DNA sequence: AAAACTACCTGAGTGC
DNA sequence: TGCACTCAGGTAGTTT
């Protein structure tokens, strides 16, 4: 999926087109997503989108009547286009706006979700056990050290755990660990506070840089205007198995950690 | 409590 | 050209 930078890119791209606009109609072409698209989503019709927020990898659309929550799963995207543009396969939910444009939720693998609540969004099950946002001061070395204490599992799995910190997926976990010089398989609880500080800064740095590049497009991700993100060019290890390390020329290795492909440099990371 | 594994789904790529 | 197979950005839920 879209990890945090891709969701943030989508959020920023949607705001000029959607914030302050009214949703005049809504058509669900495929309700069978990660959870069924709820009936209550109809309440959105006639409402003005006051603003769009991001929490973790969730997009939150604010109206006076309630909140729509969208997660892009592994292959989802939200695009703005003219109503005349023909629908594509996997355009599952179409939102008609009072500008005459449409916002289309597209998701081949259907791991994403579209949800609605008339209560407080924070009370929804998606937000119950989430850790801090990585780009805020709530996420720091002291916090991470406390969380890591006693953990014997791989640090890579650890930083990808949403109860620890949100928004770090497989790409940016690999990239941040490379930048921090930490081997992805090292036990989380056995990393010094000094190195955790470096890791925290590496996570913030890579996520921030990726947002500036409009995210990483491997296959599916596109911004609201259909353009790809350009951070792929800056990847140091992800997807580079057998290629030369950009720092030391050693060939990049791939292994499986927590069922996920993991890329690292044996010389730069220990 | 934490770690390990499962399930959800389509499409692209590879090897035969 | 077709078939069988592997792999892919996430995460909630279940089992060990």
C-alpha cells in the first residue's frame, strides 16, 4: 500500500478539490471491500466536506453529520477526475462533487475500506490501539526505548507494528533501518538508546523526504491527479536485491522477516 | 504479553 | 498462447 507518505500525498492532493465541496451523489459499484461499505455512508450525500485529515494510513473526511474513513489497503488510490471520464475496472466507489468532478476510490485487491460514523471517529475500532504519529514529538527515542524493552523480535517487525508507531510499512522500514545502519533482524530490545535515537531520526527523515517526492510508486500508487510519486528513485535498498549498495558497493541482500521481503546491506547494517 | 501465523483479493511476472 | 506458480505497498484476528 500506500504507506504514510503516499496517504499524506493523497490527502494534500485531495484538499484543494474536495475541502469545502458538497457531495451531491455517491455510487457504490463494489461494496465488498475489507469490510462491506456500510449503508450509513448514504448520509454523506448532501453534506459538505469540511476538511480531510490523516491518522496513520487512514484518511478522515469531516462533515457536520459524521465522518467518512478511507483506508487504501495495498493497492488503493483516490483520484479526482471529470464525470465524463469513463469508469475503470475496480473503481469501487464514486463520489459526485458539486464542482461537477468526481472522487473515485479505486482498489484492485480490495484490501482497503470505506467506513462511516455519525459519532466520533476516534471511537471507531480502527483507531483504538494505534501508536503515535511518527512525525510528531510523541515519537522519540525515550518512547521507543520504553516500548522496545524486553522485545526479542526483529526490530524491523517492531517498527512496522501499529501499536508501536503508525505509518511505517515495508518500504520505509527497510529504508530507515539502512539509514540508521541497523540490521533488520536485530532484536528490538537489544538496541542501545543512542542507536534508537538514530533510528527515530531515520524514520522521520525518510518519511519526510518521501512526502516531499510525492510518495513511492512501485505499481499501483497514484496521486489524486493520476501522477506517480517519485521517491522510488531515492530508495537505497528496497527492491534492490543483487544491486550494489549506494554507499559501499556491496550487493544488497534480501531475506524474509515476519513474512515480508526485507532488503539490507550486510556491510552497512549490523 | 508478545510472537507467529492466517485470511482477505487481483494482477503482474516467470518458467515450462 | 496457456497453465501453474510466486510475489506484491496492510492489518485485524486467531493461535501458540
